[in-house]
C-alpha cells in the first residue's frame, strides 16, 4: 500500500494587522485547533500542518513560496478567519504551484445569540473575508476547490479527504517515469498521444525501451529467486497439480515467475512508476507478461496493455488516490456486451492483465494458450470481480487538450459460470443505462482501455481534473444524451 501519511497539506489562515494582537492571538489559536482537528480525523489521508497566520503580502508570498519548494507539501488549504484584503494575496498566488482548497468555514458552528457583540463580529468574519479572497482567486483564474461548511461536519471532512487524495495523485505524477517496453499496438489510434504535451501538462515522462533491454535483466534472474517466488504463488493462489513442480505445465509458471522478477528489477532500476508492453513486440521473451503485470499492478505500479501509456499513468494515479480505501484499482477494457433487454451488461476483461486487487475471493493461477502474440502459453490469475459501485475512466488526447472521461457503473456478481474464459472478468451496468452510457462514451471519444476503480468517486476525479487543468466529462445517473452532446460542443468551442 502507498503510504499517504508521508504527504502534508498546509493549513494557511489569512488575516491582517488591523485587528490588534489580542484578536490575532485568537485567530492563531482557532486556526491551530482546526488544523489539528483535520489532521486527527480518520477520513484525512495525509497530514494537515498548521502554518502561522499570514497578515501581509510579504508573509503570504514567503509562505506560498515555501509550499512550492517543500517536497512533501502536496497542497494548501486556505481560510480567512477575519477579513484579509485580497490584493495582499496577488503576488503569492501568482507563484503558487501546488493545488489549493479554499475552506469556507468558521471556528464556531453556531451564533452565540445571547452574547454576540462587535468583538465577536470582528473576530469571526469568514462570511465576507472568504468572499474577498474568493474574488481574487477567480479574478486570477486560479484553479481551486471550494468547500463550504463547519470544519467538523462529516460532509466537509469528506470533501477535504477527496481533494487531498486527488492532490496526492497529482503530486505522484510530478517527475514520474513510465516505460513503454516496445511500441503501441499497430494502427491503433486511441493509445497514441503527444508525449511531449503530456510531460508539459502532467509532469510525467514516457520513454520507450527495447524488449531486449528487459530480456537481458530477465535472463540474469537466479533459479533460487524464481523458486522462492513460485513458493509464494503456491501459498497465495489456487493452483492445479499440473502447475506444481514436476507437472506438465510447471515450466510455464517458472518462466512467468522469472519474467515477473526481471520486470520488477527493470522497473526498480529505472525508477519507474508504471509501464506498458504489447503482444506484437515480444522478441526474446518466452511469453507475454500476464501474472507479472497483474502482481506489479497490485504492488502499486501503473500498467496498461498495447503501449497505452496514458492509461498506465492513470492507473498509477488511481493506486495513489485510492490507497488505504476498501477496494481496488486496475487496468480494464470494455470487452463484450450482454444485450438482454431485461439485463443489459458489459463484460470487462483483458487478455491477461487485470489486477487481482479487484478479486472477489481467492484467485486461481492458470496456464492457457493466448491465441495471439505467437509465444508460449502464459500464466495468469483468473478470478471474478465483486459487485458494487465503481467507475471507469479514460484520458484521451483530443489534439488541442486532454480529456478525462468517467462513467459511473454498478458492478454485478457473475450470474453464470464461465468455464472456458480463463481471464479475470467483471460485469457492470453503465449509468444511466446501457444505451445512453455507451453512446455517451462513444460521443465523448472514450477509449476501450480504462482505469477501473472500486473505491474512487466522481468527486475524486473532478478534483483531480481541476488540479491538472483537464477537461472533465462525467457520465452518471443523471446524464441526458442531448445535454451531454451540447456539453461536448460547448467545450470544443471553449478550447478553440
């Protein structure tokens, strides 16, 4: 699991010298208590760190500059306890490079009706202090999330939690490296994209490495290391007798384990956070990585098949954002449909590489022919995915911008046995319904590859898109096809 507690968000309160030392002392005390409360809440995935109250342009600039240069600071939460004249914030906000959440709250939940006086009013001015701050942020066209309500309200805490997770995913992308082992699948359009623009926009780099570079590392893996990993397989998964040592298919398991160890070593040596491969470019490899990709994803790496680096990077971001939450995140593909008018379903799967963090129960390690790629029969984990709320997301290159598209879905338990389909599989109903959901996805240019999540929501992804400056399209329970098509038209006009 990726430890999000190594990250900090800074709680920065705005005020001014106008009110005198006694008022500023109370502002600082209240701010410290709020920061401490946010930090201690079980929903908060990162550390919340109090910073001294800022009361001048110089203090604001210095604090935001420090936030920019502090590695483990992934964002800031701002709050105006009193009135903080917004022109003081211009220079600081102009250099801010970290995500921002504007918390529109106040220290006290209730008005003290019998004792309220002008001293109380001078101290508790968030109702108009935050509006002053909000204007300058809007005037400067700065992205931020605005959360309104008392700081102890569970709904408010949930919104802060979602933003903090999105900020962690964004932070993880900065300087990240993703390896394309070989090229993408020939003639496929949606897995292509502008890698230079992606690095400018997202902060991660994508470079290609020859399959031979990986094969050299795989070949150097020792027999002892392979046998130790096979013992781990046997302790973790259901395995048929012919896969065990001495069995007819044991060599396939041995080869798969050696590939996993070599691939892991390759990624660690290169400092990569994710990778892609393709069945069309396997020269020197015995089999296409199946269980290797599945287990490396489960360990936190991003992955997508056929050279799809955009989805590999998105899967990694999902892994970070969802860390510590119940449920998993994985590479996925819309594979085939069940068009029964009384029970329309999508069957999601891939040739081999769906992450077993999604598994409902114990996965089985199996070896079967693949049918494409021209290599030996690969080992893979076979399992069903549990029902429940989920979503699919896709990043697509629209030429003049990147679009993040999500479809909220309801996964359902498998209703039939699938004895001849030896891959991981999940069934879901797209919202708002099969016809509308699929048509909306196609109108929006969504890819056939996605990142699938059991624990992230549209709010997490909206926050992530806002931080990244991404166009965001949501297909959900309330989606109307004519309205969505208009939204796409308006967005095209806006980006032109």
